[in-house]
């Protein structure tokens, strides 16, 4: 097996573990919905949108 193939497999495994970890942590925190920054209403907040983007 080539080194680059092994590297790609390890990267894929690491990414999958990270995704599973985030899913698990979200479930444990009992977040009922996922929220995205693009949906945030900056007009109702003191947060400067230019600092975020």
C-alpha cells in the first residue's frame, strides 16, 4: 500500500471521527436545532457583522 493512500485513509478517518464527535456533543448538549451564522440577525445584536465575516 502506498504512503499517500495510507495518508488519505488516515485523514478520512480523522475527519469522520471529528464529525461524529461534534454530532455527539451537540446531542449531549440537547441543542434542538442547528443554527448557522448566515441566519444570524445582526440588526438585533450589538455584534459588528464586519468583524465576523
